[in-house]
């Protein structure tokens, strides 16, 4: 690890102020992804602002029948919340499909959204990676790209976003609440949080420097069933190859793009009365693949109709 | 950087480089070498300890993040001559070969059983609104953050089952 200085933020306001004033500062909450990357010197912050004990870890009912989840709520805490389990089961299912028990006990809601890709070329500092070192190229394009993106990729980057939780939040139409260094609070759709790679895959979100996620707000659950299904190389504690979150008529796909992928074409087809098989085919019509990840298209073609049927009370 | 952590019931005042992980503070500074360093990246679980009763990977946490916390390591679970029931169960069930993963397995199991008692779900939990039934599939899923390269898994499951007081 490179040397850094450390402070524990006394308040949300103090945290964003410090982030704005300190060059190369990063927030740390659970630390499970950031410290892993700091050990590899992929992340090299000069200053860490510990936000893990800020009083934004609660889960509360909202006036309209939704839930506000504090950004510091741990993944375990959110997954176990009785309101989440009964009203947003897709969120509990997605969270417990990710990581291990130990990791979920530390990982936070805000940090989970901002975790970095698991692309092998991002992790291997001897290889080119435009995300880790802008301008160095993309090793995955012609390399080991079995787990790369099939939606929204660019010639600069074909990495995927690894979160399971974020896929469920995307299907649930969650809103992100933040505080910026100027003291301004804002909220926006989770669809507006992450960027596609384009020419600048190192810039992964639309957050401004020093802006802190403070909460995730869920609207009342949509009408209809919910389910999260994930396909991976082993039964537990493995990143996904492809996943799907179903929440009523909403569909989001995981591990297939630089961001949680809202399957809007499939949703539109379903709304017009298409079968789930036809609906996912409409979405996959614009999928592209590299040399080794074409199987993800077949996986989704089979996975999504099963998940939709399961959400609607059918057999798994 | 000054940090005070209560380790196995005793307040320990430390002065650490901020880079020091909780794992390294335990092993290198406090010489509590029962907690093991395996992968150092949160993938193997050998470094699992209990922080305020909750299991975490001590390799993926900075010691300075734990100022004021209460940490339990394998040394605090039990000692030779005064083994905790789960330690005795690992012996009785022959739940290890080389033993390197064992401190992490035991601390993880204690944290896991507390999670079950608190009715926290896992991906094997089919009824999210009912009580948890600790089937073997549930137990194995909940312990997937701890690997045993000697592959003593059946005996580890038996040892944890024995102290859980819960039917399969």
C-alpha cells in the first residue's frame, strides 16, 4: 500500500468538505473493495476519509410507502430488514447472492454501488487497462474476455459492473441521494448514477468529485412478483456471469454491462403482450460480444424467461 | 496514529501506521498469531475475527477504523485446558488436517450461528419471512467465505452442527 493519511469524519458535511479540500482523497466505509485495490496499488489515495460511522446507516419508512436506506447500512443489515424481505424480496435475494457473509457484514450500500470491476486486466497491473491507466489500451478486447460486457461496451473498455445489489435497485427504480462539497443535496434515478465506458472508462459515475452518496430511496414496490436469479461458475461466493432482477414489469440485467443494465426493450415488449422469450430476444438483438463471452447471450435467453415465470408464481 | 482496540476483553493502546490492517495489528503488533493470513484479499476467510460480535475479514479492514471496537480472536474464544465447545467439537469431529484455516473457520462459525439466531437470511433461505432452518445447504452456504484446502468440509459441517443445537 502507498502511504496515506486518515481521518474519521465527524459529520456528513465535514466529510464532503474535507474531500473537496484534500487532493486525491477517497471516502472509505466498509473498505472491502477499496483496501483490496489499495494493496495492489490500483487505488492510491493520499488521504482516506472514514465515513463508516456517520449516522446515515438507518432504514426508515417514507411517507409514500417506500423505504429510505442509509448509505452506511451494511449489506447484511439491509438484506435482513423485515420490510425489505417482505416488500422488496428481490433486493434481499440480490444482496445475499453477492460476496461472503464476512464481506456483507462490512460492505455498505453506498460502497457496494461504487465498487470497481472484477475484470482481470483491471487487476493485473502488468497488463494494459484504460480504466486503471487511461490510454494504455484494453487487454480484454483480444484477451480473456469470458466475463466481459455484451451491452454498452466501447472499443476502450468491455468491463462489467460486478454488483448484484445494484441490479435489484435498478429494477426497483431506486433513487440516489447525495451531498456535494458545496453543501448541496440532490437526488436522481439510479439509472443516472453509473456511466457507460465510452472513451473514458476510468470515469465510472456521474458523481462530482467529493460528492457522497447519503441514501438510497425505494419507491413503493411495483405491482407483481419479484425475483433475482444469478448464474456463475460455482454455487456460492463467486462473481456473476449473468443475472436478472425482476420486479413487476421491470427487468434489470447484471454482469453484462459497465453498469446495471435496465432491459427497457424487453420491458416494452412485455408491456405490449410479448412472451418473456420474445421480450428478452428483443433486448438481445442489440447485444454484441467478444471472442469468449458470446455464451452470455444464450444464458440470458434462457435465464430471463425462467425468472419472469418464477416472479409470476411459476416454477423455478 | 493512536488507536485503542479492546482485544479479547483487554483494552490495547496502539500507535500504528494507518496502512496497518486489523489482521497485521493483531499478529505483528499484539503477537496474537492465532488469526491467520491466507490470501490477504478477503477470499479465503483465514483471517476471520469477531468485531463487536460480527464476523469480518480482518485483512480487509484498517486497524485505525476499529478505534473503540471490541475484537475477539481465536485466543479469546478459548485456550488449551479451557476450550470453547466449538473448539472441542472441531477436535471431536476431526474437522481439520493442517489446521491453518481452523481459527478463521471457528470465528466464522460463531458469527454465523449468531446470524442464524438473529434470523438473517442467506441465498439458501427459500422463505424470507419465516424462521431460518439451518439445513446443511444453509450451513454450507453461510460458511462459503471460509475455504479449507485440505477439504475437511464434511467434518467442519458436523462440528458446527454439533454445537449449533439445531437439527439439520
